[in-house]
């Protein structure tokens, strides 16, 4: 479908961190026109609790540090089922009497052990998918516990991955199983026991994925080799440090791996791998793989070192459109060309290694830190490759698709659904408006202060070096403090005017004799001293707009052009009229 149709279709639906509609240029078809054969299973629905994510953590979960998850998962394509064992290691950070994790009730638990001792079935509970496992004795802060959970069954089948997630049970053209997981809107508990909160990342996840031996199973982190069991099954072993919980992904199919090393501008070497279907045109696969290194160089030059250089930069072809799965991004754009000189989906998902995986928002209310900055990277890359015309064209697409119904940031705790669903929250504005706000901020404070601010919010330092930082959490308030410091002035008015108001700032113009009088009006009526460049008969001047007001001499017959370089995000009557008419074209 067209971008406009895609946007309309997704309004009120679960929108993910891939900007499938938000960043696709006009004329792009989304989702892929040639879809794999997906087996539609009878509807077996998870509980409403499980289908939500980033739920408030329990007191027990707040009293545990998640040290490690060791996941052994056998995937049974014929049965559309899994058979799994999870060993979860925790350290008590406060007195602890029970371990609490989340696991979908669609999966049957056959055994629960605490430190090697079986817990009687009547002693542990899992109502609605929140499992409580009592400990044989209370733990003091600093003590450790290991929980083993054996479970199996048919996990939720994704009704419309990746927007409505779960397992995708597909087949390639020749009937070979092609399987993927995509669970951002619903969370990790759809197929492994976890604490389903972005604030509860395990320090490490080890994966042992057993699949039919004619298939491959690329996944997160470092590859630790395979074990062929000699019975038609092979186990693929991986290890990932500090992964986002929803980013743990199973990808199973008849893959061919392309690989090479990326020589980083920071002196280290990063393995790169692309797993694509054997049936793909090799030339098209190689052409996509050739884009990896230039994109990596752009992000390293613009933001900083690739965050997971000691593991890999990985991409896998999937039967759904895409998703940012740390070090193993899902790609399903079918090698489509759109005249930009790069694959927009590949580029956007890669952005989330920085904005989402290295920097994770503390709450979904700050999701624009992921999506807005991730989306702004594409206009910047347009310029990096092809110059200002392409950057401005990309920014114009973002501008034409603003909704302005809800603030980008509310200042209150929000769930992902409350942010991504456009009928109750900002929806696509976290992508498009977030991108344009970032651009206006850059134009206001200059490249040096802007990019140093971006680097600091992503890494926690202005001078990141490979191996000297770890993934971190961030907030809009933290970014404001950093921007104030880097710019050397208080920009609270900028953040309030753009992020905390649904309406765009409106620049009103009146005449006073030979002067043009300008005044900013914001959604909350607050002061908005955004300077404005004015071109009068070809000559440019900047109006300071102290107190949100300014004036400039302009003869009545002069040609006046406001903001000739489109530096400032503001309300525009002609775009609103075009949108009200149905946004044709």
C-alpha cells in the first residue's frame, strides 16, 4: 500500500520502533508485495496482561538484579511449537522472599527449580502470566539465586508482525520453514521468562537454539558455534551482553551468510554479517551488504562508536518487514529501491543500535529519543550521501505527515501502547515531529553543541571509546540538561514549546507602518523566543524575537520570505489546508 494508506491503516494500531510508515518515502510499498506463505494458526490469545509490555515492576522485581538468562529453545516447525528451558540468575539488591518473572500462560510449565531444588506445582503461581516463585529462605541483599523453568507449547502466532507480534511461521517459495519472532509491543514474555520491562535488562543472555539441521538460526550477540546432534537437529549457540529484553530474537531459515570486517574510525574491527535466503538473487544480497560499511561509518562519524563492536553488526532477512533486534536486526524490505541511494529500512533499524539499544528511554513517554533521533538520522544520511536537496526532501516528507494531536512528551509515565497508538498518544509524531524538533534544535544551537549533546545522551560521555561504555538509560529531562550545558543557555522554552505541546508554535505576522511585526504563539501561551531569519528583497537578517516578539523594517511592496532555509518547525496554514483536504498525492 502507499505511504499515505499505510499511515491511515496504522492509525490507532500498534506502531513499532521501525518507522515502517514513518520514514518510508512516497511511492514505497509497505509491507512487501511478495509475501512468504504464512501459516495462519487458530487464534490462541495471550492474556491482556501478557499482551502489554513495560508493566510496573513488583516489589520483588525491584529487589532483584538480573544477572543472566540462559535460554535453551528447541523450535519445532511442524508443530509450530517450542520446547525450552530457561535458567535465570539473580542477585538480591534488598531482602527478597520470592522471584517474580513474566511468562505467557499459552506455554505450559513442567518444572520449576530454585538452586537445583524442585518447587512443587502448587507452590508457584502464574496467574495472567506473572509468575511468582517463593524462595526456600529469604535472601539478604547481595545473595544470589538461580531459577530453572522448563516450559513448552505453541507460543502466540503474530497476527500482523511486527505491529502485532509473536511468532511468524512462514515458508519460503519451496516450502522450507522460515520462522521469526517480533515481540516489541507485547514483550519478551511471549516466549521466554523475563522481567518484561526495559529497566530490567539482563547483564547477559546466552542462547542455545535447536533447529532442524537443514536450517540456520542466527541470533543476538557473539556466535559460539553449533553442535550437530546427529539426529537431524543442530543447536546454534550465541551470547549477548546487556540486550534489550524485546530484542532477543529467534530467526530460523535456509540462510546464506555474507560476512566481512568493518574497520572502525575508532580503531577497532567489527564483524558484519548478513543472513539472507538461499533463494535470493546473490547480486541483490551483495548490493545490500555493500551498504553496511558506509552506514556504519556515517553513524560513527555522526554519533559515536558502534555500541556492540565486540559482538557483531548483524542483519537477517525475515518474513516480516523489520525490527531492531540488538546485533541481529530484522530486514524484510525485499531489496526495494526508492531513489535515495540506500535502503531506508536497513538504515532505520541500524539507527536503533544507538537510539534504543545503547540509549534506552527510562519510560515510553520518552520514546521520541529512540524514534525521533533515529528518524532524523535518515535526512542526515541523505545529505551525507547526496547533498542538501535530498536532506530537505526527506525533511519535507516528515513535515507533511505531522498529526499534532497529542504532545510528543506528556511528562507522565506512559506505556508503549499509550505512546505508539495514534488515537491515544503521539503515534507517528514521535518519528516525524521528533525528527523535525531535532533539526530545529540543531539549527538553533549549531552543529558542535548539537552533536556533542547527542553523543552525551547516547553514551553518557562526550568522548566515548570502544570498550569503555555500556548501554544506558536516558530521559528528555536529561537531554535538556545536556543541551543547556553544551549551548551555554537555558532552552527549557524550546523543549516545552515543541515537545510538551501538541500544537506547533505559530509565527503571527502583522504590519505596523513600514515594519513587519512578528509574534510567536505556543499551545500553552508560554514564552518562545525562537529567532527567525527573514529575507527581504533578497537580503537576509535575523530577528532576535526577545520575549517571543520582534519587528523588522520591511517596505510594504517588498518581497518577504520567512525562514528561507526552513530551519524552524512551525505551523503552516497551507499544509494544514492540504491535510484537511485529504492529503491527495
